[in-house]
């Protein structure tokens, strides 16, 4: 039996409708529990996303794995438990699955950490103005960001979880080292579409759309310009 537990990082992830849509989009067929108050997270003393716990029929945590990777090891643990308690025909070997899109495995050269935009957990913020708290501030982008530094340009309002673009246009810049760059974004409150343009090192992304780079992984400068106000910027992740 497989059971998923969804412990939200951000407020919008506590909305059951959003979680239901995400489960459907990813074609997740096993049950997923909502852990909005982090009670299950705390009971396991967990500090990682993702975290896998392998529990035997006696309720004992036989093995755990934190973070991405080591999929063969995890599958070996599942097969061991199934072989001990399952059908007479024993399982062996490793199933080879090739993830695509957002489910593709991370690259072996990721030097940029998950980064949060809200002031509660923001790090390496390089705009020329100090990050405001719960108030509007006009920012100027950093000219020469160092590795894993980021900043915004334009008029933004910063909350504990996210930055909101007050008036358009507005930019977000990040100097990163990874194959993939992902952003957690939220729409304007009225739900209208928000136009944007993306560049890498000042040029169009061409085949590196997504952002998923096709060539050698190296330090790159990501820039996204929002042409409409109201976008919510929560975090950056890398793969």
C-alpha cells in the first residue's frame, strides 16, 4: 500500500481544490492525505521534501530516504518488504522508468539551493534596496549578481511568503547553476492571465525553454519580466 502525505509550504497549498487538481494533473492514483497543520510531519520528525518511509506489516519503519535520488535503493527496499509478505513469486531487478517534463530526474550538477522570495525565509537578496516587510517598495535589479544571488526590479510588495508585483512591468533575476530552474508562482487575485518574457544571459531561451538547458550546465543569469501586475512569486527550485 502506498499513501502520500501533503504537508504545505505555502498558504495556497492548504486549499483542497488546489491539491486535488495537482494530484489529478500528475496522475497520482494512490490516496494523498492533507496535513495542513503539519501534525504528521511533526510526528515523523521530518525535515525533508520529499521523504519516503518504508513501513512493514508490524508498523515498524524499516527504512527511510530523504530527498531525491537513490531510486534503485528505495525500490530494493520495497521489493524486500513485498517478498517477505507478498506473493510466492519473488521480485527482483529494478524497473527502469524515464521521467519527462517536471517528473524528469534532477541533473548531477546542481549547485543552487531552493530559495524563498518572502521575507520570512529569503536569502541572498541582491536588489539595491533593502527588502521591505508588508509594504510597497521600488527596487532596482543588481548589476552583477553573484552565484545564487537574486533580486527584483520594479514596484513590489513583500510578505512573509511571497512578493507581489504592484504595477507592471516588473522583473525577477537569479544567477544559478543547474540544468533546470523552476519558479513557484501564483496568479493575480482576479485570476486574469499575466504575460511574461524570459531570457537567459540576456538572450531568448531558444531550446532551453522551461527553463531546462540542453547543453553543458554552467552559471547562467535567469531573467523574467512580467508585463501585467498581480503575480505572486513564492520560490525557486532547481534540478
